C-alpha cells in the first residue's frame, strides 16, 4: 500500500506523459549534508518496450557513423 502512495506522489513530480514510456523502478531520498533543509530525491526509471504511435510505421537501419583508419 505504501509503495502505491509513493508512486502516485512521484507521478505528480515527473513530466506529464513520461510514464507512458517509462516505469518507476525505485527512488531514494537522502540528505545532501550541506544545509538543514537541502534534500535529494533520486528517481530510477526503466524504459518500457513501447513504440510511440507516430513512429510505428518507420523502419530503422543500423549504420556505422565512423570508420577506423
């Protein structure tokens, strides 16, 4: 239950639409140790295997961008 509440709060912080392509894996809250009210929040995201609608018709090809001399 607590994890659901935390995820719901993190969704408010992240840009709208980012969770369509990423999922929240974990987060850490820590003190920076410099100031009394200075805290850090690190959010870990994992990319979903979802192709946006506007790119589904494109075909991708790997190519080498540099050559070794």
